[in-house]
C-alpha cells in the first residue's frame, strides 16, 4: 500500500506546485476579421496568421456592443451593456458600481501581477481608466497620432486628439480642426505609439521572466487600425490600391428599420472625408480609406509579432495563455456605412483566438457562437481560479469546453445591442439569422420595430425579411425575451 500511495502523493505534490499560467491578453482597436487566418485574401498579416495557427480560432465571435468604451467594459466587467446601462462615452463604471471586480482585479486577488499597456480601458470622451484594476500605473500611448504637420493643417491639436485626451477647452474657444484620415511617412515602426507599445510590452515580459514566482496578467492594447490610418510607408507599400476590395453594396437594406442605419459619424472627424449628405464617397476617398485600414492592420500585425516572438524567446509561451481580441468590427463602406456603431454583421463580428497550453490544439477552429463577455469566466477557469460570481453579474459563459473540443457547444446564439435616438436595438445572432428588436427599454413588446437577416441566403444584409418570416421572428423573439429587459442608460458622469 505504501509503495502505491507514495507515488500518488508525490504526483499530487508536483501538481500542486505547478505554476499558474500567465495571461497575455492582446486587444486591437477596430480590428475586424480582415486577417489571412480568417480567409481574407487581401490582408497581409503573417504574424497574426501564425498566432491563430497555434491555437483555436473562433469563426463566429461577436462583441456585445460595437463602440470602444462599452465593448471594453463588457470585456473587463464580464457584463453586457444591457446589464450595466453603460452604453455611451462619458460614463465611468465605478461611479455606479464602486464594488465591481474587473477581470484583471480578479486575477490580482488571486496572486497575479496585472499590468495595462496601451489602450485597454477606453480613455477619452469623458471616460477614464481604472487604477484599482492594475498592480501599477497604466502605460499609455496616444490613439490619435500624427507625424506629418500637414495632417493637422497648422500643427495644432485636432478635435479628435482633444477628445481622446479628455482635454477640456475653455468655454467659447471654438471648434478644433479636423485631422487627416491617413498619413504614410517613411519612418521606423516605433515612431508611432504601437511600435513603442510593443517595445514596452517586451520589456515588461523580460521583467516578468526575472520574477517567476509571480504569475502575470498583461493586457496589451494596440491602437491601429483605429482612425487615423497613421502607419509607416512600408506597410502602405504592401498593397496595390487598384487591387483592394471595394464595397459590394452601398445602399441600405431593403425595408431596413431607419434607426438601424447611419451615415457619417466618426468618419466625419477627418479630412478629406466629405461630410453628409455626400453618399457614397468618391471612389478615390473610398480606396484611400480601405488602403489605410489594410496598411494599419499590417502595421499592428508586425508589432504583435514582435511581442509574441519575445514571449517565445523568453521561454514563457509554454505557460502563458494568449488571447487575441478585436474590440468590435468595422464597416468599410458596406451598406454605405463607415466605422462601427451599428448592429450589422460587419460592426459586430470580431476576431478571437485563444492559445491555452495543454488545452487547445494548434490549427483548430470552431463555429461556436461566442461573445466578448465569455472571456472573463473562460480565463478564470483556464487559470484554475474560482468561478467569478460578482458582485456585478457575470453574463459570460465559459468557453473552456469548446477550447478542449471545438465541436462542443455551450450556447446557441450571441447577444449584442446598440442604442440610437432613444431606442435600443437588442440583437441575437444565431448560426443562420440575426434578429434585432428596436424599442425603448421597458416599453411594451408590441411597440418594437423588427429586423431579420438570413445569412444563409443574404450574407451582405441586402434585405430585412422580418415581415416575410413571422415564424422565425416569433421563435427568435422568444429567445431574446429570455434575456430580460435592458437596463436604461446611465447618465453621463463627467
């Protein structure tokens, strides 16, 4: 008996002594699945393609709201906007939920060193970061950045630069100028913030290597391909402008609910983009914007490649969970829309890749529908931490069964939303359909306006078929009703 018991106790001791896995959470602003790994034949993204090949690629992952601040709240709180009421900029979650435990804070409470680098929480537009979520002050780099003086006309701060730095201008000072939508100077990678961020992230990995007894949670948030498309010339040179994919459809869907659409918006903040009612834009403008998006994606691909290479060189990868996450999608002129801020497919589908040593298998993919909020409980389970329970409700579902077996299923739909004009569009995306219900939170169900899109027959969302498919609408609205009513928007606090 002793001969049998001793090896078991010895093995148990080894298991108990095994270090907890590190976490490298890579966030990319405005990144849609324009990656070679996702089948995009135009994108030149060798580093992200290799990263995806190391683990599990989610082909049906969705953000919970297609706007920077709220999408990041859903990631870091594990709660949807419809649970928190955090739909807009200018809201700081601690003002309403002072006892909330964020994802990095949860890891800190279990012995991790949590560090924020680059854009993790959205800072700007009256929204701020959260010092309580990190073991040391966050490392920041600018989101809106220019090197060419011509990009700001006279070199003064632009309106977007002021917004992203929470710069408060004196009353009556007048509007600040628009900045350029793109620039492509012949400069080294670290001339821009994402290059400097990669260098800093590598330095922090080296520091972590020197302290193996303390597991790390590193959140590294890259800015590009967020506007402006400021990227070194060599990344623009990768693409032939004449061969870039142009929008397949620039008209609104037939029978679309009017509040579902947008024209202009964020894109108007940059010259030489024409302001509404110009639609569609001139071909030369569209082509430059698409060129800039792809060039910026290739630029950020190179910076992420540097960070992952350092992780490998330091021999940290074998015990580090890596997550690649885009905060939301981006319209490239489809349906005549640019940027995000809608409930359509292009604004809500995101790239999501998870590499979990000993759990995921290289080169795998899954059609499991996933949401941003799922990452909180997933990472906790992967790290062997207790199941997070609040105090703010955790809306996510752990994806660990899918990481182990890509054919497994833990949910049959993804849920997201977007507010417009006082109404809220709550949506569910199944494998085949998206249903959107537009109404004021708390209003009777019969006041809603409905959209239904069938992606098996209409991948580009050319027609709202809600009136043609009442049985499908009824079935999907019943599923939507299980989520309960949405919380009304919390008033701005700044």
